[in-house]
């Protein structure tokens, strides 16, 4: 599994959290997080031999941000004026990760295209 895939997976799981809790599926949500990260940790030596410091930061910041927002939701009650503030914050963080992943994947594709030797030849 790639780093970008893990970041997108964490953001996607976090964005589904309010719907899963509403349906009573909080335990499967947590289980899926644990299973996904366990599989990545086991397969990490085969898929990503060496991580750069910014990759490690990005990789662990996504689930850490959602975990922090889950803790805030459990410990800090929402004000009566804004009852959905916790859901909104979680969606904003998830959307931010989606945008960053989109930009990173486009940058990666652009760099790969610049390095490729398959440029069209003019006759």
C-alpha cells in the first residue's frame, strides 16, 4: 500500500465516521482502522523501503488529526448554538486531506511524465 493510499484511506474513514456512528457501527469503524494500519505495518518493508521525514509526518498526521477530533468530540460537548460543530470540523479536516492528496498525486504524475522517455517524436 502506498503512502498516498494510506492517507486517503484514513481521510475516507474519518469522513464516514458520523454516518457510521449514527448507524451504530463505531466498533467496526475502529476495527477497520486497526486492521488497515496493521496490514500496512506488516507490508511496509516490501512496499516502502525508506520513508522521508515529510512522508512520515503526512502518514501519521492524517489519523492523528481524526483521532484528536474524536477525543474532542467525546470530551467537549457541542454548544447548543452549533450542535454539529464536531462533524463539521471532522469534514473540514478530511476535505483538507483529500485536497492535499489530489495535489500530491497530480504533482507525482507530472514529475513522472517529465522523467519518462516516451515523449512523442516529431518527424
